[in-house]
């Protein structure tokens, strides 16, 4: 089983969902880990993870999407 690496973190659930959708569209497995505090939403992040062997491809896709 491959190791998963964090490639993105945000406090915005919609932004995390968009990143997840972008990666899935490009057939990159993705896992979301919500580390936000349920009582105080200004603490913690929503983290996006991909398999370690796909991290470079995933980061390049995100960089291209953020530049457009």
C-alpha cells in the first residue's frame, strides 16, 4: 500500500471539495481529512492527501489550476 502525502490545506470546505474534484477528474486518488474543530471553525484545516507516487503530478495540476 502506498503512503499518502498532504499536498494542500485550507479552511474552506468548498475549496477542498473543488481540489478533490480536480484531482479525481484527472484520475488521481484523493483523501480528505477534516481537522477543523467542530465548535470553533477558525481552528484547524481541511487537508488533501494523494498517494506519494502521484504527488508531483497532483501538485502540477493544482499549480496550473491556481494560475488560471
